């Protein structure tokens, strides 16, 4: 969650052409996926694990979710100014500051989650069948809270390292992998591609 591009564009200007809407879509997708992830945890994961792992700091994690919401929303507002105004520097500098603040909270937040919800700990309290059901519920919650699909699905998939991307792709419907992402949606997400790992 680096502000690298906002720093570069502060110095050079936001490129015109497809790269400008691509940058805006990338930032919108980042905030959408992040907020949806947190809402899915609040709705699905935390209620389940409160009973199974009572020692985990759920209140602290939920509070960090609340701290990230206004940062993400302000990033969205500023990206609109950054790609729409001729005076973009102030908006880009603000995005950079907000991304740094978000990253500080996020890194500590993820470290706590990985400590309390590591695979071995989850395996110890949930059967494989239950884990599959919960993953389905998390996926539904993510889908409900993020969007649009034609941006956030490619954003999520193509921001993963190759091995993780292959694992996630296995969960997608075959028609989505074969036809929708590479063909039907390609024109919509393609402007984001300079910012993705593809």
C-alpha cells in the first residue's frame, strides 16, 4: 500500500490519456477492497472467532477498522481532485500522506491478525468443511461491499504474487477466468494495468 505513484505524479503530473483514469480506478479499487475486507471480518470472521479464540484482541482490531474508514474515504475524495483538476499536486500530496497513515495502521493490524488467526490456529478450531463454508461467506461479504466487479476482481487477482494468484484463480468460476476477466471486462480494467503486478 505504497504512495509511490502519488509521489511520482506529484513531481511529474498525472499522465493524460488512459493512465489518468487507470490511476483513479486503481486507487478506488484499493480502498473498495480494503474496506470490504474489513467489513467481511466484522460481519463474518470476528463473530465466529470470538467464541473460538476468546483471547484475541477483537475490540482493538475493530477499532483499527474504524480508524481506516475515514482515511480510505478521504483518499477517494482526493483521487477525484487529483485526476480532474489542473492543480493536482495538493490532492496527490494528501493521498500520499493518507496512504502512509493507512499503511501504518494496516501493517500493525495484519501482524496481529496473522498472529491470532494463523492457519495452524484456524485448523485447530475449525474443520475443513467449516473453513470452506466460512470462506464462502467471506467471499459473499466482500462481493457485497466492494465494487464494481469488473475493477475489483482484476485488481485483487493481479495484485497478488504469481503463486497466490493461481490459488485465488482456482476459486473463481471457470467462465470468469476464461471469458469475463480477459475479454468482457478487459477494456474496463486495462487502464489500471500499469499499476498492477501483471
